[in-house]
């Protein structure tokens, strides 16, 4: 099943076969000059979306032969359908199919899209799907009892239908739109891989032993980002899929009510939330993002640090064990520690840190326990796992949090340590695992 198409067009075809769902699906075709001309004749407003990713191109009819095209980066006014096609064919990705759809009839309320975003999760193919998250795109949506019941049943049916076809899928995000007559529309479905940070968060959140070690996290929408900023004052935004701190942003509500954007060393202040979100939407939200409570990290010489813990197996039959632990100290004025100014073995780094009470052995023991419990839990859903890299946060009080789990962890940072013992153990353990797999096949 791992080689079958997971794009939007294939998902639409799967759902279209289900009579319970077909009535809620938007009219959808593969984008071409013929389908564009046809849709512009049938519908006033349409959207074009690549099969993979979150970039959407909107086409609005101004009059009979004048169109406004809205992309993540710009707005264009064009005369004639041919001009629209010529422009779109230039800006759409060349390496994948795109789909064309009607826009949900009357799905806009004021300037904001009237949508609900639901996350469905199952730990394994034999488990029942459960709704783990249900949030509005904007705060003002109020669903009636009948709408809530309809949305729930539609989303569970979607998960059953897609889950039967994509057997290895554990997490699906469904975007539901509403029109002014209360009709429900399926606007989008997303299959999240095991490496998705949103999948990992939901997988670990069901385990009561580590739930308290997870920072509050949600899919990033205008409503969730706004609510998190009101609740926590400082938040982190990061892509669901990505490594090495790419695209990680910090947003802070300042004392005068303005909002500070901080990426790498760059800081920009916005007067209103709408200005901030418009900027983020254009620059970053062509990918699905998460919003997460910012943990106030402990520091070394006034620079925040986090912890990398390597957990590995020598063979499928043998238990997990810790092969490496170090702290990464962020460079001056950086949000993330991927741009580290220095690394230290864990115990040495903790002794240098700002943690007010330093029960170092207790912290190290708790760190090991959280990582090992988490690894055993993740293994239940992903039996091929054998090497995990945990990015862990620790605050001034010594409380421990799981920031994310790397399924393909970078180990080069361990080579930066003066003592190469951990680096050698990490690599030798990987060699032993590969050897055990070769032996098992013969």
C-alpha cells in the first residue's frame, strides 16, 4: 500500500464511490484548459490546488470576462479565460497534477472562511477512528446540534473510507465548509504520515504516562493562533513535516498589545493580529503548520538550550536503550537551537545551566524514562522503528517536555563533542541493527 497515490485527486475518487459522502463533495476535476473554461462557465468562483501541499489559487469572476486571481503571493486582474489559463499554468507546480473545484457556495462570512477543521486518529488499522481535535477556522463559527452531528458522522465516514484504502494511515485531517443554508461540504482531506509532528503529538497524547510532558499543541488556524496567544502570550509555529528547525517561528504578545514575529535573528512587530496572519499566510502557510505553547527554556550563559536524546535498538527483539544525550545551546538571538553555538554532554550542560534547583540525577533519570516510554508507545504503531532522536525542552524548574521526535535523526552534533564515545555508540548500534536485519532475512 505504501506506493499508491495519496494525492487529493485519488482521495476524491475514493470518497466519490461512497454514496453517503458523494452528496457532500465539491465538484472536482483534474485541472486543464477544458476544465478551467467549463468551471468558469458553471461557477462564479473556483479554486485550483496542487495534489500535494496546501497552496491554493483562487479565481473570482468580476464580470462576464474579467477575473481576479488570488495566489499566496499576489493578486492579478486578467481579461479572458485564456489569460487566466496562461497565468495559472506558469505558477502551478510542474511536477504534479492539480485539481480544480468549485468554492463552497457562500462559504465566506465577511472576510473570513467559514470552515471547521477536524482531526481523526487511530493507533492501528484495527482500531476505531476517533475525533481528537475540532476547531473553527475563525472564532465566530457556532454550530447547531444537527450540524455538529452531521459533521461528526461525515468525518468518521471519511476516515473509514480512506483508512480502508490507506491501511497504514493513522491520522486524517478533514476541512468542512458550510453555506448559508446550513449545507455541509467536504472542502479537503489530508493524510498525515507517521513522521508528521501532528501525528506524533496525537500518538503520544493518548499515553497518560507522557501526556503531561507534551506542550499544548494544535493545528495552526487564525482561531487557534489567536487563542494560544491570549492564553500563553508566547507561542511557536512550526511545519507539521520538516527537520532542522526550518520554518520555525516565535510569536509574542508584547506589553503594548502589539505582536512580535521572530524568525532566526529577524524580528518584526505587527500592530494587529490580522496584519500578522496575512504576513504568515503569504510567507509560510503553503504548508500545514502547528501552533504550540512556547516553553520557557532553561539557559546556559543567558542562551536557551534544549536536549537531544538518542534512543536505539540493536535488533527488533531487543529493548530500546539510550545511546546519546547532549544539550544544544542556541546562538545569540536565535529561536531554535538548530543554530547551536555550543554543545555539551547532558550532565555537564545541566551543571552549567540556570535551572534554579538542580537535582541533576533526578532530571536525567526522568528524561530517560520519558524517552523510553515514548519509544515503546510509538513502536506499537510503527514496528519498523529502531532509531529515534528526541528534542526535549527543560524549563527553569527542571520540568521536562517532548518538543518533537525525529524518525531520521541527525547525529552529526554528537561528533562535535570532545569525547566521541556517544557518537561511536550511536553508529555502532545502527550497524548492529542493520546486521541483525540481514541475518533475519537469511
